[in-house]
């Protein structure tokens, strides 16, 4: 990391630096406040421009300029970007609060990429190794994170002011909150990684905490992959229904393309709905409805192709209840894999890692599920989404038990293998890969 090494020119008798070294130092010591502020503004503006451009193209393709105006299309694109930040929007008197998480993921990815570049550009700031050894604090990443979030929030507030009308009324407070959360959740880690501070700070984290967080990540990734596969299989099994819905809408090529983009924007929401279904509590697609392994109660549904993945109402197959064992199995396999890579001989450490990682994964999944639903239309469609509290309880329980069983099972298998190897006079699993001394 640049800032933790004394500059060569500062050392007595050091040779003159080459042109490449000077360029490297200049590229990592750009003005911190200006660079981070511009980075935050760019991270917000880039997906905003993409959304506005997509809306403008869609307006020309579907309407050929017959109705509305280019400024109205740009406003629709900006409102779409704002809904990805939880603003909500009012359409013909109906308040829509659902967040298209696909657009939110696009914004988070942009924040991550820009944050890494900003971190590289300001990595030369801060105290060097000698000054840190003397007790001086390194505030480079916190300061950059604050001004990065400020730049992002300014663009978000400006977009809200320019795109809002009395009829649409997006919520500026929620936009500010989501902007700060995105900057903290994606921008701050990206700044730490790009500036090299993450590589310095991570070794100071207790190994048990690092292992538990790594297991938490593995459980979440594995579980979301299972939920995505479930959604794709359900949609493939009833693809004819989705195609029939599209045909009944009588859309041309442009309308179909826009419908496809809208579907992609809410696919992450559908994945979290599938997750809630597999966990057991299920989700609602309208007031008084329920889709779960124990019961399927549906009413009239809007003409949206992704809804073809919903199970049919009526009697529930006997195997549906076994789906609730899926989260336990996923957590157990993730924990066993984690302990296989980083084994431990202590039963208590294995239990803490497995159970702690599972509990953290359940809580994080609950946070994601909390923003997956909302109001998507008038009447019954004001209640769409999973039961968040029930999902959290089921996820924490299933992941915690699965992580505990997987960690203890792998620890037992490894200790058993070591004991058998000692009885036979052979090196055990932990020592078989060590280099033998040569004479």
C-alpha cells in the first residue's frame, strides 16, 4: 500500500525516482475530497443516465413520438432510477412502493466499481508506516467514504427535485437514506479495497470472526443460487403460460423488449420470493393470498409473465413439505465445506463458526427480504411480498441448525480420520500435505 511506505525521495541518499515512479505517486495522490466527491457523483449519475436513455429509446420504439414528449420519457427513466432507491412513486393516484432490486443491484455494482477506482486514486494519502507506528490515525478511507456518499446523495436529491411532480411525488427522504446505505454497504468496502487498507486491516480481525463471515457469505450465495434455480425450474415447467400471457397482451417487438427489461428488473425480487417459499412462510401476491409449501391460495392476478412460475392452487403435493429441509441442507453443506478448507480441532470453535455463520446469514437474508415486496398496484395488489418476520425466524433457525450440524459433522470426520491415521502410524489429514524433511 502506497501510503504505508516511506517515499523513496524522503530517505537519505535515495536515488532519484524514475518517471514511472513519479507517475505512480501522482496517480495515487490525487486530491482526496475532490476525487471522492466526483466519484460519488459519477457512481450515481452513470446508472441514472442509463435509465433515462432506456426510457427515451423505449418511448421512440413503442410510440414513435406520437404521444408525450422526450422530456416526459426522460422523467420516467429518472423516476425508475429513484424507485430503485426506495423512493416510491404515485401513478394515477395509486402509490407504488415496491423496489426493483435489479436496478438497485446495478446501482450497487456501479458504486463498487467506481469506489475501487477512487480508492486507488487516493491510496497515497494518509500517514506512512512510521507515523502509524507512532500512533497516528489513518482517516483516508473514512473521509473518502463520507465525501463519496455526499457526492452520491447530491446527485440523488437533484434527480428527485428535477423529476418529481405533484402527481408522482417520490419520497426524497427515502432516496437520501438509500443513497447513504448504498455508499456505506458498497462504496466504503470498495474504497478500503482499492486503497489497500482492507489488506492491512483484515489480518487484525480475529480468525474466528473472519471464518464465520466467510461461512455466512457461502451460505447466502448457495441459498440464493438454490432459490434462483427453483424460480427458473418453476418458470420452465409452465413456460407456455408465460408465452400465452405475452401473446394476450398484443405487444409488438418494442413493447415486448420493454416488458423483458421490466421483468429483468424484478427478477431479484422473485428470487427472494422463491427463497421465502422454500423456507416455509411463503409470500403473498395480493391481499388474502398465500403461496407456501403448506397452502396455495390465489386470486385474480395481473398479466405479468413472471407470475407463470406460481404453483397452481388446490391440493398440495406430499413432497412439498420436504422443501423446507432445503435451507438446513444448504447451510450444512456450506459449513462442512468451510471446515474442510479451514479445519479446527476444537469442538467449541467449530460450533461457534457454524452456528454464528448461519445466524448471520439468516439475519442478512431477512434484511434483503424486507425490501423485496411492497405495493405494485391498486386494490389487492397493495400487499405483495414475503412475510419478513416469519422469514427471519425460519432462516435464522434453519441456517443456524444446518451450520451447526455441518460444522460438527466435518470436525468429527476430520478428528476420526486423524485418530485412525495415528493408530495405523500414518500421517493424518492435517499432516499428510506437509513437506517431509529431506536428508
